[in-house]
C-alpha cells in the first residue's frame, strides 16, 4: 500500500542549532501558562510570566498523523529555567500506540531525557551534544533542560505513534528532576 504523502520535499537541518527549514515544517510552542499543573511548585509557577515560552517543537510530517508506516521528524527546543527547583521541561507523554518507540539525538545544550515505564519506574539519561537516545515502546518520556543555554534535540518517531498526554496528566511521572545541592537529581514523588 502506498501512503498518501502530505509533503515530502526535502527540508534543511541546521546541525549547529537543530533548526528545521522548509515548506513542510510546522511549529508549536508551549508557554508557562499552558503548562498548568505540570510543575510541582504551584506557588512558584503562579508568580511567573504565563507568556514565557518553555519549549518549541518544529515538526516535519510527510504523511498524515496517525497513518501506519510513515515516519516523523522534529526538533524540540527547551529554554533554560526553573520553576522552583524543577527544571523547565516538556509535558511528557506515552505514545498512544504503546509499543511505538522513538529516537532522540541531542544537538545543543545539556539536559535529561526522563523515562518512565508502565510500572511507573522512572530513570533519566543525561543529554549532551551528540548523545543518541532510544525511547523504548511503553515508556513515557519528557525532556528537561539542566543547562544554561537552549537545549535542542532531534527526534524521529512512527507516524502512527500518537501522543497520550492524559495518562501523564492524571498521575504525573513517579519522580521529578530537581536541582539538589547544585546538580540534577531525580526525586521520588511523595
Ligand atoms: O514526539 C516527541 O516525543 C517529541 O517531538 C515531543 O512531542 C516534544 O518533545 C514535545 O514534548 P510533549 O509532546 O511531551 O509536549
Ligand atoms: Mn514521543
């Protein structure tokens, strides 16, 4: 079966920043205001500027979202910052089709790929330029910026993976990446 192509013209990837350019690239961003309930310290969150951008995602999706057999490509840019003692990070999700996996390749900055399996066991992998990470199926994943410059990482995932945010919103991750005595540490939720 041939997949219906939405836009498969080649795009340009800037290896220094991870920026994608081309007619098939779109972009979304998340502000602090849109990340209500994501960070642990609600008091700290509530006095910060809700318009502040926490992360942006550029995506190249050559086939329709949800069809089987295609691949998507994207770059996530996470700003440096903290909400209380918790690093700026993405919302995080499981894939809707749970067995779908994903690659992340760090381009710039320092960060952490936080992974939680379906038994709610959480771990993280340090991200630094050139580190390539495999997100196995069945794992919730999110990216945190633990450095002082924008963290950018490329990702490649199957077009039918989908994003299940609800499971993460309902219970969160079992541990959070916090700044403890000057370095990032996973701290279990009470
Ligand atoms: O598909 C992915 O895993 C990434 O492109 C993420 O969507 C991106 O990092 C933003 O994170 P989230 O979708 O959890 O807001
Ligand atoms: Mn994903």
